[in-house]
């Protein structure tokens, strides 16, 4: 009887998530995903918000994807209102991996334009995965309005998100290519170059875009 009680107690499997050793936390997350239990979900989500190691967070996300989306998705949506930026970004990342489009209404404009770059990048990735058919042009407009934002990693993430939306991005992208802000024009031109030649690489595309902008309107391609 004692063994049966221990077998049904989820706490031993979860205690490793609190361990100081990142390898122990990684193994605990792996175990939670290998043998899913609904009682793991709250603790896994809670840990996502504070886990400092990227590879452990990635395993926590994997563990959550192994559980029923009917249980995880509503709880992850609740996390999108958390004050802690990591809680929001990791919940968005996990929702993008689960891919349940019931989460789409929770991907708000506020999240897509969050002042924290990591949250915004996670929201862009989630939005591209979850956007319903027919909503792509609206999403493209929200994303294109942020062209020129942030440093290289953020700009590269935004370009990839826009490109993933396909043809619906073109009206917003063409408009951005004539924006008064040269940084916006550079980013829009680089995104279009990458759309046509995905192998070019963002750094190469942005350097070429800078040259095009420096040449003025006559140097831009239609």
C-alpha cells in the first residue's frame, strides 16, 4: 500500500526542478515529459517563468507539449498576463510548440508589440504558427509596423516571422520600403531580399539594404 501511495504522488518527480544543479533540473523535466501526469502541469509552467538555463526551459516546454493541450493551453494563456517577462515569453514559446489554434485570440496586439524584445519575438513566432486562415494580412500589418525595431536578433526574428506569412506581407512590406525612416526602409528591403533568397542570410541582406537606401530612391528595386 505504501508503494502504491508513493507511485501516485507526483512530488518526487517534481522536486528535481528545484535543485541547484541544472543537469538535475533537466533530468526532472525530461522525466515529467516522458511519463506525463496532469499534476505536473502547474509546476512545469511555474518553473518556466523562473528557470535561468535555456536548455532546461526548452525541456520544460517539451514536457508541457507531452501533456493534453486541453489542460495546458488555458493555463499557458493565463501566463500571458503575468508581470514577469520570462513567464510571458516562455508561455508564448510553448504555445507555438503546441500549435493549438484555440490560443490565437490570446495573441493580442499588446503582446505582439510588447516593449520587451524577448516577449515580442516569442509572440511573433506564436502568431505565425497560430494565425487562422484569412487573418494573415492583419497580422502582417501589425508586424510590419515594427520594422526597424531593436538590434540584429530582434530584426532578424521579425523578418523571419513576416516571411513565414507569405504573400499577405507584400502590401505592408512595399509601404515600409518607402518609409521616411531609413532604418525601417533598410529592414523592409532586407526582408524582401531574404524572402526571395532565404539562403542569403540576414547580415548580408541588411548590408545590401543599407547600400540601396544610401543610393536613394533610384537604387531601390520594385
